[in-house]
C-alpha cells in the first residue's frame, strides 16, 4: 500500500486529512509564549483571530528530523510505502529534515519537495492521491510523475494589506505607508519555490483584474486539481472575485474548491488576501 504524508503548510488540517485519507504532520506556530500544532489544536479561523489581535507576528517552526522519523516509523510499520510531500525547501528547512529522516527507511519513504506552500502544495497532494487511487503507476512512478508535474503548479495571490509584510521586515515602513496611502495592491506568486512580487495595482478592482491577467497568461488545466483561497475571517472578497472573473470558470469546471489560508503564508500576508492555485496548461 502507498500512503501519502503532507505537512500542514499545505493548509490541510487534521479533519480534512482524515477525510482525504492522508497522514498530516503539523508544523508549529507560536503566539508569544504559547505554541500550537498548526491545523491540529489551532484552526485556520482561530489563527486569524489571534493574528488580528496580536501586535507581533507569530513564529512558525519547521518540522524537525526526529518528528519526521517518528511519523515515518508509524506509517511504514506494516510494510507500506510513503510519499511525503513537504513545503518548498526554499521557504523552510523542513524538506532537509524530512529527507534525512527518510534515509533511515531503506527506500520505503520518498520525500517530494513541493517547491510550493499553501494551495500550491495542496494541489500536489491532491494529484498524488489521484495517482495512488488510479493504481496505474508504481511507487517510484508516482514520485517521478509528481516531480515532473510540480513545476506546472502556479499559486498567485492578491494581498489586501501591506501591514504584515512590514511587520515581517519584508518591506520598509515607508513603502508600506506609501502603499496604503495610494491603495497599492500587490500580486505575489510562488515561483521556483520562492515568494516573489509579480505585479501591483492601484485599488482593489485593478488588483483583481491584474490577478486575472496573470491567470490568463498561463491558462488553467481544469483536468488537474485547482483551488481558490482567502485569508482572514470572511470569504466575501473571494466570492466577489469569483463573480467578477466568471469567464475564467464558467463552463470549464463544476467545482471551485475554496479554502482558508493557514499560518505558514497567512503570517506574512495577513487577512484580506485572495489566491488561485492551478496547474498551467
């Protein structure tokens, strides 16, 4: 049997993992002196409630080698093979820890660097599940297919505020103030495993149009997993975006999965963001 392991940077929580039949290994997030297992004893909504109330950014921690070793030992105890999908190696040291732990299991565990996070990592997990259930590829064949297809995943988001990038030291206070003054809405993407600014627009409407332009640039492969995401306590902005960009989806898919962004990306972008993840055509 082939099992799929996913870390919580994918924004898959314990309940969804159970429904999907994947094994979740959570990252940790700390608010002040209190530490939580992401997606296990701190829900996405609870995370944003705390984030909005907090003056300081929470600290997220990678999953260490010993936790991965314990996780893999449990999953392989009946002789099963494990495909472990993890957050981009360029965003966290989690991949290196997973790889070192996997080396102790004589080829029974293969680690896939998603080169993504949040919804982008989620899509790779969903594709892995599809391949396992199809049963057409071997263990190694599935890993090879994931490595091949992961480069086609695009995850782009329109941010609602610059405040959290400022708090995290990713932009200066002057840039943040100017951005808020002129209602600058940046569009970011995870490209090559790293978060990059790919565009910015004045005002929310132009920002949504810019996000749509980037989606048009690549084209969505609706035969592959796809997802929409939002950050914060309400999906109102995402609902409006789906309505405004109806031509992207109408007649092309019967299902637009929507999810809330979790702590790994949410800590840096704050509430009010909307995003789209898909395999490019």
